[in-house]
C-alpha cells in the first residue's frame, strides 16, 4: 500500500541519478510540477492531518477498535 500515488501526488526515485533526472524534468515543466505538488499537498492535508493522526494514536494507545479506515497500514490487536 502506498500513501501517495506515484507521479500524480509524489515523485519516487531509487537513485541519485533518477532524482536528478526527475528534478530536471519538473524544472522544465512548471505545470506538471505544480500539479504534482498540489495533489500531494491535498492528499497529505486531507488524509494525514494532525487531528486524524492524533485520533489514530489515541485509538491504538488505548487498544480501541479503529473508528475508520485511516488510509495507511494498521495492525490488528
């Protein structure tokens, strides 16, 4: 499970060379850079905001049944 959609909300690389190439590509394509940045920002703030994370921590800490699908891997207890 990935938290962000590759190439839509986040750019993933596996080497310094790939990072350089991705950065140069985004530098040349301002519209693509802005699309990826905005989509990633929206995902991060809607799915991983501080209240949501705090709610998960509280439920996990007190071993309560999870009240929702948090959108990230969780383990059952």
